[in-house]
């Protein structure tokens, strides 16, 4: 169990709010980052670590609206830029992405609408 090892650093960085109001919460583990909507616990997206790499939750930092997470990889050919992943409440931040919405749980007047995308 990874969380009980010294590498887990007592769970430092495992839970990361992705929005200022903590409406989205990331769970960062060595194998994946998963994001949940806190209003209802709905899983919104999952980002697996690249083959030969693992996320290090304790080595993460927030910069503006992005969460930067270290993803060290084995092998000498791994560029440092490939060893940092940027995510936000919509998933991995990459050029040209078209993110799915995370749904507004508030219903429109009259009760119509749904929390889905």
C-alpha cells in the first residue's frame, strides 16, 4: 500500500482542490490523478501516469488556475518538460484541448435542466 510508505510523505499533496471554492477535488496518487465534483462525489476525469513514470503528490504546486504535479520518469531520455503535468478542473492542460463541462448542479428556474454536461 503506497500511502503507508515513506515515499507517500504522510499523504502530502494527495488531496488537491482544483477550484477556488473547492467545487472540484483531485486525488493524486503515483498511478493516476482523478478529479471529483465535491457537490455530489461524481468522478469527472482520470489521468493515468505515462508508462515508466509516476506522479509525486508531495511535489505539486498551484500556479494561477493550474495544479502542476511532478511526474518523474525512468530513463535518461526523459525531458524535464515531460516530467511535469498541468491540470485544472477540466483535466490535463494541453494546447488546443476541448474540455468537457463539469456541469452546473443548479437547476434553471422552474426546475428544468439537469446537472449533467
